[in-house]
């Protein structure tokens, strides 16, 4: 199953510069942040496996579902489908993503 969404918080903490490094089709990396002061379900999304190039977060609604999928033992991956915006000096970049879910069959 595939869920399509966009990242939020892309204009904070230098993420606009980080997004310039992202290309369509890039596999992204994620980290659950249960101690996040704003949302215990927060899912932080990065451009690199070392989690040094922060891109933003999944929305609160999608993150809540994502945490349920983690708890259910699903394999989850995130791909960048499109970097948007940035066409003018005053237009922010955005990141559209696909979350790929693989459920395991009970045998």
C-alpha cells in the first residue's frame, strides 16, 4: 500500500537549504521521536541514513498512523516523489513523498 503526502516544517532549521540536495525518487530515512515536545508520534524525515540532513516531519495525522503501522510490524519506507516550489527567491521549497507499507502475512 502507498500513502502520498507532503512533509511539514520544511521552512525551519535550515531545511530549505537541505531540500536543495534532494532529487525526485530519492529514498528518504525516518526516525520516530517519542520524546518530541509537540507530538509523541512525531516522525522526522531525513535525506541521509546518518540522519544529518533534516527535511521535515510527517503531518500529525499521518505520523499517528505511521506509529500504528510500526507497532503492527509493517515495513515502512519513504520516497521523495517531487521537490516543489523554489521557482522564485520568495517561494519556499516543499517535498512530496510516498510512504510504502508492506504488511507481513501471518503464517
